[in-house]
């Protein structure tokens, strides 16, 4: 079974963005994993140190500018109110400059946005719908498809997912995985069709994932209007992808 990459969950846990169900699951993982607990604590301290560092830098710049200004202004000042106006203006300029450093002065391209927010979809052999009664041969095909997928052999994964879908076309989990496999191979038309099928079904556990990957498809094919519409839908749903959807939208507009 593929080892879970906890990076995404650590970020959500420390930012207090997890749902109650996610939080309970993650805390159980923490109980039996000292390495994970240490990583959570390390990242928490790192985030705090970075915030404190930014504040200290800002204060230092303000103090330096005020000191320089004081040496250039005559001893008798027209009044304290003027000094306060200067200080406020300087603080505003420094703050704006700091924001520009952290946010960048240009919009990201679609490929840059994709690279920043894309995470490979992870699955295991246990994610297939238990309601489906598959033959032994089809179970073998499905298991082999999952094994190929987990080692990033998306071409063979897609081939064997297709075999499963010929017999069980209503299996939305396999439909999603077939779409992701084609997505990874940059076969975006086929991928989009698979994700739309999952969304249209409207009665499965994989709709949110399909909506997210459909939005990413639109980004990769430069269909800006469709990407924005899809991301707005995700943003309003308040699911695990909503935060990233909001961030991407800020770069697209």
C-alpha cells in the first residue's frame, strides 16, 4: 500500500481548516505516529518563526526610515501631527512593499498555477465500490490497474480500467481513476469526459474530486471561462478543494 503523504493534512491541521471528521481521523494518526507528531510541531514552530521574522523586519525598516528622516528634519518641527502623517505614510509604503515581495508583481500563467496546486490523486486497492459484484477475472484486472496506477504506469492503468468499465460502466470510482490516468498522460479530452460522467451521475463519493480535476483540465487546455466557472462552483461548495480554488481564482482574475 502506498505511504500517505501527510504534508497537505499537516498544513490544514495547523491552519485549523479541517472538518470535524478530518480532525478526528488526523488526531488518531497522530496518536500512533511520533514522527508525524514531531513534523506537525516542527511546522507549527516554523510558521510562527516566519511570521515573527516578517514583523521584526517590518519594525526594523520603519525604525531605520524614521531615524534617517529625523536627522534630515530641523530640530523645531511644525508639529506632531505632521510627523504622524509622515510615519503613517512611510508605514503604508513599507507594508505595500512587503506585500509585493510576498505576492509577486505579476499574474501566474496557467501552467504555473497548475504546478503550484496540483497533487496526484492517491488511491489504494481498497477504494473500489464494495457494492459491485465483480468476477474473479475482473477483480484481477482492477487490482492490476491499481498497481499500475500506483507506480505511475498510467498507460497500462487506463487499459485495465477500460476493461473494468466495459463490464461495470456505472462504477464511478473506476471512471474517475480512468479519467485521472488519461489526465496524467495529457489526454485531456478523454479525461474531461470521464470527470463529467462522474459529476453528472450525482450519486457517488467522487463528485468533488471529479469537479476539481475537471477544473484542472480546463486550466491545462487554456479554457479560461470554463475553468473560472468550475472553480467558482468548487469555492462555493466548501469542500477540501475550496481553499485552493479561491487561491487559483485570485491569480486568474
